[in-house]
């Protein structure tokens, strides 16, 4: 009897030990030993399970009699009996049976075997099979079931970190991307279109056909740097996935749907107010762009910015040209100054400088130089100077300067001005519409009785808020400005058409007819691309109406678009970052801003090959013309305003000087260039062509520079300091390892009288950049 009792006791203890749960841990890898994150481990016959972390490690409570099932899409399922083990590690074998499926990627179709090792796919049947289990697990954990949930544990190399916070989004990490970028958010492509990251959670799983995940070099090979964190490709059944998302406006900046992830990452403590509009209210207040509703958020700082949303035209730096092969250099003048004030804003805000935002010619031309007023029949004087290059002992620097004839305000013809003002939602920031209103009031206060002003505004649509009004009624014009408020989308094309139409209706013969556009350039309704804007403005300039373009704000500033508008619209482009700049544009340079004295001004320099081995134009990269364009009167070029100066710098390599910047060129077989010896004392010849503001035929001027090198004037020293700073900001290969201290020393030696203090401000700006 005692023996029987002992047997029963031992058996009971044994059964209890077997039934008792204990912690099992281990590591899951692939055949090569690489850790597999997000592998699903489930106790067979139950819904109890876990997943591996990013290092392939897991922990789960199990009993001796339990069987652990390891599943990972793209790999063969493995089962392990727990028994007496406390550590169970598994190496999963890739399932090669799926390698011949066809995958639609990027811009073409590839066989699965072409992208093995980097692709996993979830079919609709797999999604449906696991839907019920995922749904119940989601309910248990208070996590919304969606397409992301379906990915959990089903796609090799994909880890889904779901949150239990209602309204929050899951975070997807694709294995193998953490070393590529600190930001591990994958690219999402739905039915061939790149969509917002949180799109995955917005798609009804019932509409999903299949999901493909790209994880290695194939992702970047197809999608470039955007795919460096992996790509999730979703194919839906109807190929017309509609995401119903409200429009977000943060501190007056509309957030595009593909940027909604920014709202997810906006800290709650930074939000001051948040107003929700339903569909009807939003559409009525903000236009069609808000037809799905709108959420308006203001932050405590009031200066919310989108990263990398400013756009600049790509600049390819001018290289040295051999005079024997290309003796002519031809370009259009540029009196725009937007680049300097924009860079000043970046430096003062402690921001990194976008190299393509640095237009050296606009930096140089921001400053006045001591050029004499014209005395002859032409509306400008020509001035040249040659000296040693301060950053390269083996080269010379050439300065070519134009001085436009200055007129007093009372001497200017009557003006027909049309203010075209962007009042869209993106303009509500303090440095946009409020600053714009104050700036325009400076202009209004200088108007005369014979001048007339109209005001056109645009947001979701365009409209006239002030019919032509005499400058005598300044209070009426100012009141119209004060009544402007921001909101809605940005129909810039419609605004331009309406403004030009109004300007043409009130056209003043022999007067100053001009549209003044003020915007951040972020057009998003109707004609909005750079090319569409170019085509539109080229058509409108035929009316004889000139254009001035004023840029405001930051975060979504579209410099490239505004540059095109000013360039093609026979006008100028300025960037206003503060009231001091507004005073400069509308006060000190009032005539130059509004009154054109010469249009289609082109410059062509012919260098003497007996003296100049090679040359390069510093800046003006976006203003270069073909040599034959110089005599082509149908070719558009730059405009010169009253009192404006234009300065261009060339760096030249004299004949006989060895330079690391010149490569050997093969001898020509059919052409033997020979330099004429008759002009041995000449360094170069400058030709200028311009048209009168109402003319169609160009007038030519010629200026010859002798081969004389002089001590650099204060103006040249200062201009070269600005050029050198610009080259450093652009990381130019030609600044010859110069330092910021070289810029400051050069600027000090060229500061001169500096009546307005702009040169001193430049020196402070460079010093503050040095300390960043």
C-alpha cells in the first residue's frame, strides 16, 4: 500500500511539473545566421504566441508538453517540442517554392527569382486566412485591426510595433535598413503610386490583393534613395484606392497627404489650438482641397516648418573654358537679389544652406557699387576692372559693371499697378501675409495721384478686392490690404491670369504697367508646375505688362518657380525676410523695382586668345545664353530698372600659366585656330545689347578692355569677398581651400564708405555663419 501511495505521489508531482509553465527563450536566424525579427512563435493548438525582436530573440512561457511553431513568410515552418529545454534556438530555411512568382516593382515587372532574398509577399488568401486571429488579438490588445496588423509575423524581415494608444499608428521596420539611414520609415507604394507612410493603416484589408516587401539593394535600385529603408508595395483589387483624409493646416501651412506623417510626430505639448472642420465647413472655408474635412492646428511657436519643402533650381557651376575653343561668353543680365536675403534668413535662423539656393550673381548684385551715371544716349554706363584674384595667385579677376540711369520718383511715368497677393492657407504665418501687408503699405505711401492700384487675391480661387484706385486715396488702398486674411488652397495660375487681365484693361500707354506678385510660390491648384508657370507667363508678357515677384516666408518657399516667373515675365525677383528688406525694395530702390529702363539686356565677352588661356564666369549659371542668341532679338533676356547696377565677375587664366583646372585637349585635325596679332594690347571686348522698354529691336554698345592689371578697388575687393563666400557656401571646387577668415578680411578691406550699412551687415552675417 505504501509503495502504491508513493507511486501515485511521484506521478502527481511529475504531472504537476509537466503542467507547470516556465520561461523559454531563444534566437531565430536564417540559414546564414542572420537574426530574423518579427518571427511568429505560437504554442501549437492555442492562440498564445509572441514574436522575435530586432535581434531575433524571443521569450515565451510554455509547458514540457507544448510544441512551439515558428512561422515566417518566405521560410519553411518549423516545430519544436519544449520537453525539458529552457532554450530553443532555430535556423529557418528559405522556402524556395515561392521564388518564381511575378512581382510588380517600381516601373516594370520582374520575375521573383530576379529579386530573391529581398522580397516577401502576402497574398489575399494569406491575409484572409489570418484575418480572424489577427482581429481577435487586436481586440484583446485594444489595437485596431488593419492591413498593418495583417503583416505582423507574415512577412520576412518586417517588424510591426503596434501601439495600444487609440488613434496612434503602428510603426513598421524592415530588416536590414537600419544601417542605411537613421530614419527607418519604409516607402509605401499603393497601386503604383507613392503614398503617405500611414496609408497602410488606412486601407481596408478586404480591398488588398497582395502585399510585396522589398528589403535590400533592389529597393534603392528601383526607387532610389526613397527606398533606402525598404519598400512596401500594396496591390488593391480595384486599383482605385481612395484615402479619406482631412486636410491639415499647421501654422498656416497646408500639409500634403504624403506629408501627414509629420502631424503624427508633432508633440502634443507644442500644440496651442486644434480646430476640426467637417466636410461642408472645410470646403466652404478652404476650397476643394479640403473636401474631406480640415484640421487647423496652431503651435505655441507659430513657426511650424516642413523639412525639405523649399525648392531651388539645380545649379551646375560654370567651369573654365579654353579661349582657343570657345572665345565667346554670352549671358543675360540678372538684377534679382532674392538669393542674398534668403541666405541671410537661413543663417540668422541657424539653418543649413541649400547649395542650390546660393546664386552668386544675386549675392553680388545685392550691393551697390560706385559706378558713374550714364552721360550719353544709352541708359547705362559700362565699367570694367582687372586685378589679381585674391584666392588664386595664378589667375586674374575681371569685373564688368553696368550702372542704370537713375530717375527721381517724380520723373517716373504714371503707374498702373496690380497687386497680386497670395492669401492661401500657407500665407498665414507672421513672416508671410502680415509682413506682406506692412511691406506693401511702404509702397502705397509713395504713390502719386496719377498712379493707380488694383488688388487681386487668390487662394482656392482668384478675385478682385480693389478696383483701380488712385494713389491719392491711400487710406482706401491700405484698408483693402488690412482686410486680407489667409485660408484655402493656392490657385496661382488663376490669380496670374486675372491680374494680367485687369492690368491690360487699365493699360497706360507710355506708362509703367506692372503686376506685383507676392507669394511663397507654393501653387497647388490648376497650372502649378514650373513648366506650366513658364508657359503661362511667356504668353502674358506679350501684353506689355511687366512683372515684379516678391517672395515671402520659409518652409515651403518655391524659389525656382518665382525665379522662372520673374525671368520669363520681364521682371525682377526679391525675397523679403523682414521690414528692413521691405524698406530697401519699396523705399530705397522704389524706381528700380517698378520702372524698367531697358529690357532684354545681353552681354557677350570675346576674350583675346593671345592674352587669356581660359576663363570662367562666376555665377549666372541659370542665365547663360548660346552665342547666337546675342544677336537674336526674339530671345528673351534680363531687364534693367531705374538706378539698378549689374556686376559680373570672371576669373581668367593668363596665357603661359599652368593650372590644375585645365585638362589637356586633343589636337584638332581639320581646324587650326590662330590668334590675330593686331590686338596684342587688348584683353577682351565687351558687347552689350538692349531694347527700349517698348521696343522690339536691340541696340548694341561696345567696350574694350586693355591688358592692364591694377590694384583692386574697394568695390572689387568687396564684390570678390561676396563671390568667395558664395563659392564656399556652394562648396565650389574653385575657392582654392580658402577660409571664412579670408572672406572677412577681404570684405573689411572693401567696406568703403558704406552709407547704408549693407556691407557691414554682410560682415556680421559671415561672422555669425562662422560661429554656427
